């Protein structure tokens, strides 16, 4: 249960955002003693608890008010909103701050040898993805017919394994695509990490703490510019 007096922040356990998230919190002066397998750390110098989970679980934890704050890619929170089919007027989270790391794009990629003219080249393709809702929203808007199936990891292997014609997955440096003989043909969503907060009642103690944290985060980002 959420403690009224201690702020609970969810960050990615391992992956592209984890080290940067820890670095940011540390630079904000939060002393966190993270041990490899220990998934929660209670800061000693500030009333803040850091929970380390899979990135895909963070939007749900924030929207269901299980944690107060989360550091997560904008694409992941957008996918979860689409999945929950949330009425845009019924806000379930607030983006407090765009962060200066974790930038990536959600893109459609196909085998290097495949000819590509425009999106129509993908008509009736079978696409492997971890982001079915963002993919569907985009291709429906562009009136492209497609089939999809979900892979939550190793998406890049799908075309060479004969499972799909294309993939829709995150690209950061492009190294994973290259290693799997794929080329990026369309960017469908651009993302960075952001700090999000839950909605609902928040105690005054937490409000003060969040404001303090925000000021420090902005300071850290400014200093890095
Ligand atoms: C993404 C994506 C690719 C990789 C691309 O995974 O799924 O596998 O990064 O990066 P590159 O272009 O620099 O090679 P992510 O780190 O988001 O982890 P996850 O999919 O396991 O959550
Ligand atoms: Zn993930
Ligand atoms: Mg991945």
C-alpha cells in the first residue's frame, strides 16, 4: 500500500533506461543503496522508495496508483493508454517532465534486400511487434492493411526466422536492426524518457517533495545542456 509520507518511484530494473534513471535520482541528492537483486531501496536521506520493475509494468503501476511517480519511455505509457482505451478527458497520469535521455523511435523495418517505395509497400504484410496499439493506430490512419503478432522480445529475429515480413520495434542506435539484416523504413512514433505521476489525492508532504524533486531534476538537466 502507498505510504502517505514516503514517495514511491518506479524505475526500469534493467534496460536502456535503468542506469540513467538511477544516475538522475542520485544527482538529485537521493541516496539510494541499490543491490543487484534487491528490487526496492529505501532512501536514508529522503522519504523516497525506489522500486525496480520491468519497464512495461511502469505505466500500469502509475495509472492504478500503486506508485506515485515513474520514469518511463513516452511510447510505453502511450501504448498502455491505447490498450486501456482511455477517454482522453479521463486523465490517469500526468507527464511532469520530459527527460534528457532514453530517446528512441518506434519504427517499421524490413529486410535490407526488400524493395520499399512507400507505406503501401507494406500492404497485407505480417508484422511482429511489442507495440500493437501504436502500430494499429498509425497504419489504420494511413489505411494500410496488415496482420500482426506480438513478440515482447527478440522482435528483430522475426523476418529472418520466416515469422514475419516486417517488424515494428524501438530503434535507438540502429545496431540491433543492422545485426539482423533489417532497414528502418518509417518512423511511427518518437519518444524520450519522462517523469510521470499518478493522479488522485496526494498528501501535502508528498506534494512538497515532488516539487523539490522537480526543481532538482530541472537543475540537473539544465546543467547537462
Ligand atoms: C529496444 C528494442 C531493441 C533495442 C534497439 O529494446 O526493442 O531491441 O532497444 O536498440 P538499438 O537500436 O540501440 O540497437 P529496449 O531497450 O527498449 O528493451 P525492452 O524491449 O526489453 O524493454
Ligand atoms: Zn520492455
Ligand atoms: Mg527490445
